[in-house]
């Protein structure tokens, strides 16, 4: 199990640092316990300082039900009303207080989530249940309408001495043999980030790099077979593959290795959380999130299983890449044939490509003459019709035999047939014989 999960605070007093702010949150929660409706809280500050942990601590400390949402859960007005609306107005099925956590509210897209913010604002004004929002940046323009509706709590980076004491106590509980110097180095590197420091403690050695890189199949075997945090995590330093591609390999092969539904669900949950951090990297260009993504997609996936699966597993290339490659090849072929036909048909290559179905119907009617008229190769005709080249040759042979037989029987030439194709671009007609 990840230490960040195992030692997730069960009460507010277990959250290290930001003591004054924690006291304010305790008073806020006690007011709700006494039946007093308080303003929602907007907790803001840097990553890894315990903003989200506050909600989980309240859940356990006061026996509240927790409904957790993030930016990806809030996509439009209808979805937001369904998920937050009822929850904000009523208690849980068993009469418990329902705490609503809207995590990373400043990560909502200004385009995709434009319906979410005004709906959230309306619930903040009328909610009969406690709501906590978290954000990195209080002054983000996207949450301007939410700021005035909330009580604001700022979480700052935790000081190094507090994190050192915390890591030492956990190392003792977990029997992790680690020197005080390495703990100091872990804390210094992570600069007040408790979550990252805890992950580095579990890895024990913060700078393990192997001289020799390993191939992707060996890397997958380590991640999906091991239950050792350090071993799984260090794969990211050694695999001969970039971060995004390795994530796709893991995504493809989790269900090939893991058999228990619970293991698969946990693994994909950790992988999806890694993907969320990768999205933040792209949006904010803050590469500090890469450590979280890497830990979740390697050690997080590895520790999702209760025990090793003692079997041989044949790992597969990511089907997503295969589909994208197939799509790219298809687009290239469409363009190549359209450019060839453009010499004989007027209009853009896109319009010509749209007429492939018409051309296909002509080829079906008279394969030999259609190929001749459009100057198509047999491979082009096969592609347009979606059949093999052998089938095209067979059809052409049957057409020839049928024509020869008809000549022998009727002793005359077959009547010419005229097919008109309308070119949608110039409204002209092309005569086909």
C-alpha cells in the first residue's frame, strides 16, 4: 500500500503544519455539528500541503459522508446540477451530514466547464450541507465568482523540521532503515511538499538510477508483478521509453496481468490520477507534478494488487497506438487516391474523397471500365470497395468472360451505358462510358 494512503489523516490534528488554519477549520466543522449553517470553505495553497486531506480527516473525525468531485467531474450545467444539487440540499440516506469536496476548482477549463462555475455559485449560496473547495491559485480568473461566497483558508508550505519529524516517525513504524541525512535530503528536495516527501521515503533511495536501461517488456513485468514500491518506482528511471508511451503500455496490459476486479479497479484509479497530473503539467507547465504522475503509474499500479499473480503473461502493444496508426494510414491513402482522381474530376480533394461511395457503386456496376476511366490501380479499386486485390481481379475476369460469352450468343456489341456523376463543387456532370 502507498504510504500516502496508509497514513492519510483520520483527524484534523494529524495534519502537519498550518496549525492556525486547522483550528479555524475545526471551529467551522463544530458549527455545522451544532446545526449552524456556515459559508463554504475555499482552501488554497501549493500542492502537497494537505488541502484535500482536510476533507478526509473531517469525514473520519465527525463521521460525515464525503462526496468528492474534481474539475473533470464537472463538465456542464446539467451534470453539475445532478451531482451537486441534490447533495447540497439533503443529508445522506442515514441522516449523516454530507460533506461536498470540489477539488482543484481552479483547474476547470474556461471552455469545457463554463457551465459549471455559475451552477456551483448558486449551490454555494443555498447549500444546507458543508462544502469545501480547494485550489492552488486563489486569484485565478475562473473562480472569481466563487471567492466572495466562501470563507478563505490559506495553506502554506510545511516547514522542513515538521516534515522531518513526520518522516522519522513513519520510518520507525514501517521499519524503514534510512539515515537522518537521507531524510533531510528528501525534505530539502521536495520543499515543503508532504506528499512527495512521503513517496520518496517509501522509495528509500531518492537517486537510484541504473546505468543500463531495460526494454519495455521487462519494465512492464516489474511494475505488474512486483509488490515493492521502490522496485516499481525505479522502473521509470530505467525504461527505454518516454513517460507518456510507457503509461499507454501499462494501460493496455493491466487487465492482461490482473485478474481480480478490485485489483484492476485500483490500478486504473491510480493510472487515471496519474493522467490528471499529466494534464496539469501541460496546462500550467509545472513539471513538479511529474513526480506524482510517475509514482502513481508505476508504484501506484504495482501496489494495487493484494498479491503477485504467479503466471506467465504475454504483454501487448498499446491498441490505442495501433488504432491511431491505422487512422493515419487511412487518411494518407484517401489523400493519395483523391489527388490521383483530381486530374480527371473537378473539385477539392475533400469533395472527391466524399464521392468515393459513388465511385464504388460505378466500380461494382462495371469494374473494368470504371478502373480504366478513372485510371485507378487495382489496389486503389480494392481500397475504395474495401475488398482484396484478388477479389478485384476475379471480378474483372468474370466480366471479361461474361462479355465474351455475350458476344458469342448475341453476335453483337453490348449497348453502351452512360452514368452521370455530379460534381458537387462546380455542379458539372462527368460522362462515364
